[in-house]
C-alpha cells in the first residue's frame, strides 16, 4: 500500500512539473513578447520596456521559468496587470466560491446518482428502469445554462425563493452563502448526475452478472443482500473514475454557469482575464486548475486502492 | 427416502422447453454423476434444485430435498435452504469469488446468514471449513484475498463455503474443468473424502465420462434435456443400453485412424531455445528481473509427423508456440523451419511463416464476429506474396471449406450461425487455405464436446494423411494427445523433462512429473466396452 502511495505521489509530482512547463511555454514563449501582446499594437516602446521589467521578462527562458515556478511554490503568483493586485489574493477569493460550488454540485450529483442508479439496476427492465433511463437521457441532453435560466425564471423571478444571481459572500453566514450557490449547483449537478446514474446502473448490472454473485446467491443471500454486499463495491471502480473526471470539470468548467449567475468564481476570473489579456492571471489560474485536476486524480487513485485489494500490491 | 429426488421435472424458459421429465435420486454418502454434452440440460437441472434459474424459467414436476418440496417453497424459504442444506461448487474458480473480500469473510458469510452467531465465532467456523477443504490456516490465513491464490486453491475456498454448514447435499457443476490435470485429481479426491467423512450426497456434473467414472456410485446420462440412461455406475459402464450412451463412451476413448507417414527429414528444429521475460517488480524505482519461461529446449519435428506437447498451465507451452511462430525473438538457441530461421531482422521470417499455421482453443473468441466466413478463412492471405484473386480465390475458399466437411455455400454466413465444432472446422479451414506444411494445434479440441472432439480428431487425422501435414499438438489432455500423436514431449517449468514415442512415455513414464501426470489423468475403467476404439464415430451422436 505504501509503495502504491509513493508511486502515485511521484507520478503526481512529475505530472505537475510537466504541466507547468507546457503552460509556461504555451503562454510565454510561443506567442512572442507577452508584454506586446498585453498592451496591444499601439504600445509605446518605453511602456513596453517598463512592463517587461515588471513581468520579469528580461532574462533567459530557463531563468524566467525557474523564477515563475519558484514563485508558484512560495505562493507568489505575481501581480495582475489589469487589477494591480496580487494574483494569489484574487485566486484565494475566487477559490472560496468555485471550490464549494464544485463540491456542492458533486455532492448533489452523487446523492441523486447512487440511489437512482441502484434503483434502476435492481429493477432492470421495469418501468422504474425505463423511467430513470428516460429522465437521465434528458438530463444529458439539456444544456445546463438553459436549465439554469429556467430555474432562475421559476425560483428567483416567480417564486422569489432565491436571488437571481450574485454571491452573498461567506461573511453573510454559511447558509446565506450556500443559498446563493444552490441554483448554480443544481444546474451543474443535473447533467453530471444523469451521466453518473447511467454509469452506476450499467456498472452494477455488469457486476450482477458476475459469477461471484451466483456464488453469493448459492450461499443463501437474497437478491438485495447479494447486491449490497457483493455487487456494489465491485461496481464502484468505474463510478469513481467518472466522479474524478466530473469534479475536475466542475472546478474548471463552471465558466458558463458562473456567468449566468454572476458568481465571482475562478471560471469567471479566467474569462475576464482572457478578455483583458491579463496573461499572468490566466497562467496562474490554469496552473491552479491543472493542479486541482492532478490532485483529484491522485485522490481517485487512492480511492481505487481502498476499494480494490488487488491494487494494494502483494504482501 | 432419498436425500434428493427429482421426479418428472420439466422446465421451460420463455416457453422454450429445456428439460423434459427428468428424474433422478441421490442418497446420502453417495456420488451421482450427471453426464452430458453442452446443451444437455445438466447444469440447469442442478440450478433447479437450488431454484437459481434464469429469468422466465418455469418448472413443473417435483423436487424433494430431505422431505421438503422445493418447488412449493417461497423465495425466503429457499434462501434459508441454499447454503444450509445444499452447497454448490462451480466451474470457474477464477471468477466465483468476490475479488474485494478476504476468503475468511466470504466463507464466514455462509455461516452468518444462516446462524445467529458472532462474527468471531463465524470466523472460527470458517477456519474450520477451510481446514476441511485442505487450506490450513497457517499457510492460508483468513485474511488472504482471492487474487493471492491459485485456481485450485480458489476452488477449495468455494468448496469450504459450500460445506461450512455441513449441508446434506453438495452440487458440483464441472468443478474441475478449468483446472490442470494434477489439480483436478486433488480436488476430486477432496470431494470424495468429504462425501465419505461427512455423509454428504454429491451431484457431480461433468461432460467428461472419465472424470465421473473414477468417482461416481450412480450415473445419469443426459441428452437434450432428457435422461437417456441411469443406474449403478459399475453396471452402466459395462452394460450400456441406449445408443447415445454407447456412442458417448466410444467417442471419449476415440482414436482416429492414421497412416503413419513420418519421414526422416526434419521440418522444424528447435535447438537449445531460451525465452526470457523481463518482469517489472512492484518497487518504486521499477527494478526488473528476468523470468525464464522456456529454458534450453531442444526437439525436432519430422516431416509428416504428429508431435504432442503436454504440460500444465504456466509451463511455457504457449511461450514456446509464439517463439516457433516467429512472433517473438528468443534469447538463446535457434529455431529453424526447413533449415531457415523463423525470426530474422526483428520480424517473423515471412518465407517460412507462411508455411506454418495455428489453430487455437477458443472457437468463440478467435473470429471477428462482423466478418463473413470467406473473409475469415482468407485472412492468412496477407502472408503470401501473390494473393489469389477472383475465381482462383473462390476456388481456394470452396476447397478449404469442403476439406473440413463444410459446404461452399457456408462462405456467406457469419460466425454466430455455426456451432462450436463447426467453428473449429472453420478455424482449421483458415489454417489450410495457404497450404501450410506445419499446423500448430494449441488446445484445439479442448473446448469441444467429446462427440464433436472425436469428429474433429478424425478430420485432423484424415487431413494430415491427405495433405501431408505435420502437426504440433499442444494439450493438457493426455488422452487426446495419446490418440493423435506418435511422439510426445512433456514440459514442466520451461523444460522438456521427458520425450519419446507417445505410447511408451504414457505406459512407462520415467520422470516423476510424467508419472504424476499419468496417474492424475482421469481414465475410463480398462475393461469398459468403449475403451479405446478405432471405429469411426457413427452419425447417431449429433
């Protein structure tokens, strides 16, 4: 188990280094002069020089990479060109919206998907199964921003249960914060839950056809016991994979939903930074998202090992 | 009163009749052998006793287990009976256990479902059950996971689960079909011991007459959902009445007629071949080590000869086959086909590669299901420099199909339209189409029913005579190897431990391992009428 852990950890570190190099090269080296890019075509030479100095562009590629990577390690992400504030502070603020939102949406999607998938699988071929499959088909097909706007119309404008957008801030209290995240989280969770339900159902059905389920039944377990005790944990591996992918997506891919609900999250920050050509912010946020994706994958790998003794290696 | 009696059991699944008025009885402390080919309904009879039937199955008739009428029991009552009064052992030990639970937990579960005992007490009884299944705790602690055990050991865990509560009846559905011959002998001995010591009634289901012949007190022979013959094993083997039973007996000892035509010239020479694998260890820095799968192996196949290669799984048979086919390079020694190396310049030597073909075990998995037969059969054409086209190709397909006993018109069909035996014929046609000199038959008849197997063996013998083919016949089944080969090699742990004329080696084995193999191989009683016969198989069988 320790070996497996260390191996995964090593692969995590290597992935991070590789990702940082790719991001650095893509954004700083390839498009030519970042300073000229940020200031546009009509920039004065002395302004350009000043910006280059400020960005630390006067040095070899290796020196610049090392100083950037070193800054990342110590939490110094540089100063945003457009906002003139440290990027680390901006990301810190936005993180407190995006991370809870992603967790909230993932929790909702899991809470919907597990029971629905198990229910459908245990009543294969019934109306329940057909109903769950039909609804999830819709859930996958409906664009989440459209569903988000529909919810705003119903719950914010007509019923006035929620505000139509904006974020109350955690200073206003935990529940106020959660309340402003609820509609966005539901909008994000719906397609994810639909996909996860289908994965859960088919994985469980595959497992229920396995020989060891027949063995369990021959021992005297009834159908439900065989499913809960033997099938469920075996069916979990593909579900965990999908959940890992979904969490990364929720963290990085909430741009549209954050825009619909005017949430000050990471997605919106990247969106604004790209429009304003604020490369320092783009670079840092992208690196952060990559970091999150890699860490989530690491967590999923560890979860596999918890579920499956075959991955823990021989004793 | 019998322990189990099945009276006029009929069963239909979604209206399709599967079983027709099956009747049989099992007494405590006795073994009933149920024999039949695939589709005979022997497994479904067993599952009827457990009432673990596919969706849509309907039973009529009567099943009485220790006085209880099974068919009138509710599902909850049946759950109480399963595992407590009846235990079951399955064919495939590799997949019969939950990979995520320890063997202790899985055996203890049988006890925990049926008895109100603490988990610790259940674990103690599980350890006892495993000990009775000959997996002592000091070597196989309860905390082991299934993937840490071999196939035979896993089958013992399944047996421990089945006998944990000392059931009255044990049902074993092809319990040793997936196992090596020496492991098979051990598992059968264990089952026999349990029957005697614990006075269990055992229903032993098998397609293999020889497996059952050694063990069973009583026999039932099934065909197409019906019992064709039943009785005491001793009487039945000596005095079979039904033509099907007699044909089955004859087929299982069938020896195809061959005219030996081996010549002195060597076709394939294997000289001091070493095949090593680099194995990656689990270490953090990926240290590697060498595994020698084939160790200094030398032999020759003469032109027109049929050479057997026997050995248990993992002995290096398949690795050697791949090396002979030039699919992989060797780390020492050389392999020459008609004097030329089989592997040159990082590739299989195409000059000799097109003169060798291979037929594999699995008649289901070795074809692309979306291709028609003509495309499947002409696959080896890619080995040729000049590929036949048009009418020439049509003629070649027709010739290949007809030579294996199929029709030219079969070329337009897909593979799912054929039975297992027919598929293996198509595999042979595919090997024949480029007119090779050597055909490697890698467990080519192992998955077939005995009657079909006998026919395919006849076909192979006939083809080798007509087309002057040379065979390398790889199998774990000694009786098949004996029936079709002139010489045999016995392989163990990467080395050839014994070789010689087949009859000599099997009748007077010299090496200890060969002796073990021969002793473990299930055999029909010597004085049984069918014995080893050269008579052609009559058409009544299929």
